[in-house]
C-alpha cells in the first residue's frame, strides 16, 4: 500500500491489497465501523492496516488498540501490526508500557482491557482513534469509558477523524445494539475473483455506524480447504456463527437457555398453583448492580422489582413487607455479600425463607458432587429444565429476556457442569444478569415448597440427603443449618 506522509513523499508501506469487503470497510465514512462476523474473514489484517494508515496519514495522531486479554493481543494482533509497519518508520516500541511511537510523532497505545492497567489507560488518554480486535469480548463499560477520551487534537491544530473500529466474530453483546438496532440493510455487490462471479453482501448502516460482514468465503487469501475443514470439525451452531457469521445463532449449544425457550415463556399460560413466593438477588455493593425481587405464584412469575443503591435494611424491609402483603410461602435469597445481612434480618422477622449460597456445595449429595460444580450450577440446571419443559411463565421484560438468553455453561475437565460466573455474563451481554439470577432463586425456592404430587420423589431425595450426611467427612449436619425442604 502506498501512503503519503506529511512531507508528501510517497513511501511504500507494504503490498497490502484489500479484499472487496476490507476495501468497503476501509473506505466507509461512518465513525463507528464494525468489520467481520466470521473466522478468517481478514478482520485482524483490516484492523492493523487501519491503525497504520491513521498513524501515517495524520502525523501526531494518537490511537489505542486492544483486546480483552493482553496476552491474546500480544500474540495475535500486535504481531500482525508489527509485520506491516516498516521498522524504519518506528521511533520506539515500549513493550512494558505498551506503546509504539512512529517517527512522524504518531503513537499507538495498546493494552488488555481485562486488566486495571488497561482501564487506567483508557481513562488517562486523549485519542484520535481506537481499534479493538475481538471486540465482543470487551465489556460494554470499556466502550462507555473510552468515549470521553476521543478528543485528541493533532499538533497542526486539525482534528483527526475520530474512528472507532471494531473487528469481531458474532456474539450477542452490546455491539448488536450499537450497530444493528437502527441500521438499515444496504446491499453491496462486488466481483469475487476467486469464484469468478458477482456476489452481494448486506451492509447495515446508519449515518454514523456501518457493519461490513466478511466471511471466510470473502477472503481469497485463505487456503482452499479452510472452510471445508472447519465445517467438518465444528458442530452446527459453530458453523452458523463462525463460518456463516450469524449474529442470531449465538452458540445455542453452550447457552443454558435457548432463546426460543425464553421467548416462548413470555406471558405463557401455566396452571397457577397457590404457592406465592419471592426470590431476591441482592446487589453486591450498595452502589453496584441491581437488587431484584421476583414475585410470582408457583411457576408463574408476575413481577420484578429492581432497584439500585438500596441498603441492607431497606432491601430486607421491602422483602418482609412484600412477604406479608402477598402472604408468600417462601422467600429465596442469595446468601453472599450483602445478601448475608438481608438473610439475617429476614430470619429475625421470622419470615419463611431459604438462604442459598450459590458459590458453595451446600447440601450436595454424592450425585450432586459428581454432577455440579456448585449450587449455582444445580440451581440453573433446574431452571433450564423448567424452561425446556415449558413450565414457566415470565413477564415481557426485555432486560430479563436478554439476561436469561445470555447465560452460558460448560463442563470442567472433571466432567462437572459449571455455569459461568456472573462477571463473565456481565462482560458479554453488557450488564450484570441480576434479574435472571433473582428469577433462578425464585424458581429454586418454589421447587423446595411441598407439592403433594411430588411426595414420593421427595422421600427418595431426602433419603439421599441423609445418606450424604453420613458421607460428609467434616462431620457437619447440613440439615441443622439449611432447610432442605420447606413445607407450605
Ligand atoms: N488483504 C489481504 N492480503 C493478504 N492476506 C490477507 C488479506 N486479508 C487477510 N489475509 C490473510 O488471511 C488470513 C486471515 O486473516 P485474519 O487473520 O486477518 O482474519 P481474522 O478474521 O482476523 O481471523 P480470525 O477469525 O482467525 O481472527 C491471514 O493469513 C491473513 O494474512
Ligand atoms: Mg483475527
């Protein structure tokens, strides 16, 4: 690629010849650009070429490049960047501080955004552009944090184009809201030199944003059998996401609740049993996430009460009042962080409740120990079964629906099932899944209420439970501290 420097001498930077989709994304005037959508579409190359061009075309420009994990960035994106910048144009490269200085005064800072160091960088810089690789891994907070930094003025007094560049594989995250919500389809036709035919892809555009999809088949530089091999190796859901760039498919195989199950549960008519109950997920700090109280009757969730900045006593007071007015038979509360205080207050008020410590293995039978990583996994697996069997009804709350459809699970190397920690869901979907957690606690609490039809199964379960007490090497009596079954 030939580029003009300030002194108008043309220097040959590299022999980069963009693919048609790369060219389209390079040329777009929109400030926010999202490129990619599948493996090997040429995303990283596109991103580093943009970074280099912005540094050369605007001497004294300051940019920021990042990925979520610094190690991933250094191993992949940084290597590609260093490959395309002629060494003679680099004045210095400080690996420990994470910046690269050009002889024309431009600087590219880089960092991993999972680390405090990376976050501090975002807060302290004035930038003319930024470029994130695998941007869907990066939390929404970082995006909000970097926006005020976009105010760098070039040494000659000009304002650089404040490009925000994102390259990523598809994933249901904040980028979907940013690029797809208001965007309209715009067909883009180009000649596919490899297949010798015209092809059309759908761009999604607004005046300030553009999404340019790029699939492996749009990248003639890949080996011939690249896509074919991955097709053989990937399960169907992976094919949809990583080869066909389907933002909606979202690896349902790993998702705890399929979005179709969640959608079908909205306002579903279920048999109402007379089991009014509450579930409560307490925010981890008084300034932090939402404290959510779920109210329902049996498997029908009626309302969610969400608030921020509530104290322990306020939350407990609200729970006690709601429990009295709704005549609930159960209040399930997460006993973690501030939840401990809430549980204490509720207990003191003699409200029938179940304190659930999600991160523990409390009350685990031998079977549970082999099956679930912790109580959180067991609780969520129960919720999954309820949704899969179509037994739950939920209100039409978009945040709740988004959170429920965003939780993932996996298996640890020893075969136990683990539901991802809240922080990870938060990172991906751009918000803490507090509503979903509150609902899970609610359904778990309701499942502990006595239901005559399930008496027989319960007898067997409680037998297992007693047996596990004997097996317990610590000599604890779980039943003394934790009610395994609560009778209405
Ligand atoms: N315009 C180009 N000119 C030459 N090679 C290219 C071009 N675009 C992409 N490639 C090559 O295609 C391959 C895939 O490109 P790249 O790594 O940028 O894709 P990606 O979408 O970031 O892939 P991944 O999903 O694996 O991160 C690389 O070997 C890269 O060098
Ligand atoms: Mg890449």
